[in-house]
């Protein structure tokens, strides 16, 4: 083998070793812990090898004394006689939406908290499943009258920046009979100060409204683990849309 080609292969292997070490030892576990603890929608990206059931309840107070409580269910079931890449998904959480603040109920763009998310039942097939990249396709039915079939795709990629920081790109495309196409792209930049302190800057765009260019959201959040059972999250964000000019529709703190 020519020496130049051998050197190129060595460089590629060194890069892969660095990437794997970075993802598995430096960033992956702490970031996943925060996402799981705060019921962040990003945790649904980390599709487990085995079956799991996720139930969470949220209580929200708004100006004027109004209070809302919601309970969410997400079941990820490995089919006994099917390949490991195929899963049965039962959920009333909108997987195609974007969590700008941890565990938020108000959705990016145009969806409102008072809209009721119907249960979805479908199949998901994992095409790529590594710590660095994930790609899956899905199809199923949303339980409403009339029935609303859907197809979807999801892609996530991590990009190491330093040993304690990374960028995360997430893209979702979904088609549903009753609403048509919806496309979402999000970029997160995450900085780990220690295993117990995480800073995240998130930006997203959503294309789903006829006559409007896109909806958008942006936030900065800081999360601090106090113990295995306690953690704090501080975040500020805003969202809006672009319709012949960028408009801000809401500000949020959490």
C-alpha cells in the first residue's frame, strides 16, 4: 500500500477514535442524563435497544391564574419476532415538534398548549443507530376522526467541537393526511462545564403553515445537577414566525 494512502487511513482512524471517545466518555452520558431528567423531547431520539415506557405529567400556570395539567405517554416496544431495528411506537407526544425549553408544553411555531395531542400508533425502523448518527423512518395512524395516517423520517447527527462541547443537528419530516407536510430543523450547541453543569443554545425553524415562510424558536438554557434525584434548570427563549419579515410572538422563561 502506498505510504500516502496509509497515512490517510491512519488519520481517518484517529478521527474516528477521537469522535467515539468524545461522544461516549465526555459528552454523551451527562447530556443524556439531563434530557432524561427534565423529560426533554431530545431523549426520544435516543431510541433504546430494549422496550421502555415513559409517563410524565406537567403542571403549568399562566397569567390570569389559569392552570393546565397534562399527562403524556410514550411507549417504545421491541417486537419479539421482528428485527432489532423495528419498533412499535405508541405515543401522545408530538415527536415532530421541537422542545426549545426543557419539557415545554407550548410548541415552536404555531401549535398552542390547548390543542389536544391524539394518540399515535405506528412502526419505526432504525436505518442508522450509532452514538454519532441516528436515522429512522416511521408510519402509522393518529387516533382521531377521521383517521389520520402519517409517514415520518428523523435524522440526528452530533459534531464534536472540543472535548467539552458539541453541536447537534436534528431534522424531522412528517406527512399527515389531515394537515399535510411539516418540516423541522434544529441546531443545538452544548457546552459541558462539568458532569453536573450543562449550557445549551438551541435554534429551530419549522415549515408547516400555508402562507407563512416559517416558524422559528431560540433559547439559552443552563442545567445543574445537584444530586441523583435533584437538578435545576434555568432558561430563556423566544419564538415567532417569518411572514414577509421576522415577527416575535412569545417570550418564555423557565
